[in-house]
């Protein structure tokens, strides 16, 4: 439902926080989880960029401490580009 009315709620006057489970981006995570996590992060970043260009965006990865030391990859703009 929110995706249907997002253009009404996203404005450049807001500040946005995208919260995600960082374990889903870990190399050890199943491919399906990594693909879904990238899809939804890209979706929301693009929506904010389209409807709220210039608004601040904060990415918050949760459960980082619960992953193996090499399990959580750094998230960069290049990761979200493909």
C-alpha cells in the first residue's frame, strides 16, 4: 500500500532512514536474500531520488554484530547500481 502512495509522502523537505538487515547483504547469505535486499534498497533509494531529490538519506544496517567478521560487505553506491 505504501508503495502506491509514496509520491504523496516523499518530499525534499523530509529526511529518510532506510533500515535493512545487513546479514542479507553478506557474501554468505543465500543468493535470494542478497538479491531481494539489493532490490528493495535500490527501489527506495530511487523513489527518494525521484520524489525527494536532495533530501538526506541515512542507511542503517542492523544485526552487523551477529555476522561473521568477513560476512558483511561494505555497502557502496556501486553495489546498488546493478
